[in-house]
């Protein structure tokens, strides 16, 4: 990289640009999350019969089905 700036000054510029890029990345990630929510809204549990009731059924030793 051919530059006429002293290394300390160039480092300040690079750090500033990196901070701006981080801020822009944060903006874009927030926009992406909003777009995903807009395109794919959450589906209600009643519309997803495969989802079940959210309860897990575990066999107990007293049920007599386990040998």
C-alpha cells in the first residue's frame, strides 16, 4: 500500500473506517432480521399440527410398558 501518511496517522484512519464498517454491518443485520420477519411471519402453533402441544411424554417405570 503506497501512502504518504505516517503509520500512526494511517492507523487512526483504518480504525475509523473499521468502526464505520462495524456500524454499517449492524445496520444491515438489523434490516435483514426485519425483512426475514416480514417475509416469514411466525406461524401459530394451531397451524402446525406436527409441532404438538409442547409437552414431552416420557415412559415411567410404573407404567408397566418397560421391561
